[in-house]
């Protein structure tokens, strides 16, 4: 990516080096620019082929995909959805858009939804009838696990718990396109395809991008039909503009999908580069006191979207904030973990379950450059800078 030690090294930027220009020009030449066209179908087919999902419906954003999926799952006013507090706020926002509220649960050692805390919470409110939160009075309708930074979370436990309590599972797989399980009962299954539906994001910093965009995947044909109906403004008669319900302007444009098709043609090389560089960071920082490169859970294949460091201030000699500032001065961009959702003003009044580990991670995590064209020299520059800052 960079040509010299003094150039700015960004955290994560799009890589455009394939057929993006050619496919976009084709859209312009044919006049098919908006929410219909051959590239939308091709893009959906490419995601289906990769993940093994039976159906895919392209949307404007990953948040829109989650909103629609939750709506089809029957989530609405008076309901609650279990969401990790260690996630980007969009996960909780999608729940809020339906009229429901999130119940925010802590994370495990890999930042995934804490299955033990989840099960203990549901046991505590289970009276043999509807699951009603004993503090808010809301009906618990669904679980939204999130595959943080591309690392698959413990879906075996989540699915078992969901089945036991009769809850829908909508996967927030927005960061994990191409990640899957290699061992156990889910071996060979891709994130996003394990619950009632899953959602991917193609924002500018994601593994592949359409500038902005999302995708709903599901194996349920009726669910897919309903999703396509809703994202296109719920048209019962598209000629006379008759609408049977309130729909959404969430259909991905053909020109955006054209970029997505070109990006999907390169996804294997993007993932290979990401995984190689994660391993290089791990090796280069292995003997630095107070710095740990977080790894994907055993039995999973991660797309390694982001590279996450844990900073122990006592051992390293400076805390996460000081390291972030020092890297910035070296023209290297880095970023902490999102502020836990329950600590953000819009969700300060929500029910929170076992958030302590999420807060602990928030205080210590720093994400370092991870673009899909990051070179070995780029990684080595970050590594050498961090090593130079370590307590001597």
C-alpha cells in the first residue's frame, strides 16, 4: 500500500483493482443504474455461491438488511432482541427501527456473544410461558449474534439456546463475509447462513465494498420473497403503484452491485492477504510484553477483516490511548473498540446483562492497519513502530 515510512498508513480502505471500472461503465452505457438490473442479480448470485445460502436479497446497507430481517421475523413494539453490547451501534439501531428494544449482553473471550450469560439470563426469566424481561416487561423475541471483526462466534451454543427457548436467530454477519466453521456440527457452514436469516455489509471499509450496501441471506424461500417485497417499497402492482403495506427504499442500485460483482471476483485474494498479514502481526509482536494479537476461535476460518491488539498498560509501558496517539504521530492510523452499546446515550436505559468483560476489552483494544492491499512492508512498519515504543 505505502511507498515509504513517512506516508500516512490508513486503517482500512477499499481496494479497487479489478473490473470495477469496466462494470460501472457498462451500467452507464446501458442506462441501468438504479434498483434493478443484471448486476444486482449477479451480485446476489455471487454471495449465494460463496456462502451456500439458497437466497440472497441485496440492500442499501447492512443495517437495512438487519432491519428488514428483524421485521420479517415478527419483531416489533413491545418486543426485545438480545444483542451483544460489544458491537457497532448499528446492530442495536436496527432493533430500535422496528419499535423493539435491545437487551444488551456481554461478550466472551473472543468478543462474541457470551453464551453462558445469555443462557443464564433466559433461565432467569423463563416462567414456562412467554419470555418476558422482568425489568422492562418486554417480550424477548429474537437473538442477534454478531461475528465481531470477521471472527465466527459460538453459534453452536447460540443455536442450541435459541431452540430451547423458541427464539428466532438473525445473524449480524456484516463483518464476516467468507468466514466459516471448520470443526464440530457446523463444519463447512458459513456465517450468516445459520439462523432464520443473516445480514452482510459492503460499507467502504469492509472486506469487499459497493461503497455502501448490504445483503440478506436465508434458506427460507418465503422469507426471501418477503424481503425482496419490502426492500422495493412493498409494491403489489409496480405499474399502477399499489402498495399493500409499508415498505422501505432499501434496494441496492445496479451500479453499486456492479462494483460488488467486481469485488467478489477478488474476494479469495483479499482474504488470503488479510489472513497472511494477521499471522505476520502475530509473529512480529509475539515477544512484545503487554501486546497480544487476538485470534479467531478454534474450529473456525476467519476472513480476518480487522487486526485487533490487546494492550496491557502495565506490561507495555503505555495504555491504549497513548499507543494510539504515538502511532498517529508516526502517521499510522489505529482505532479502539466501539464504545459498548449500553454506554451510548440512546441505549443507556436498556437492560444490560454481564457487561464487565466487554468494558474490559473496550479499555484495552486497538485495531491496526488491515487493508486488503496491505504489504508485508506495511505490517513490518507498524510492528517496528510498536516495538520501538515498548518499555525497554
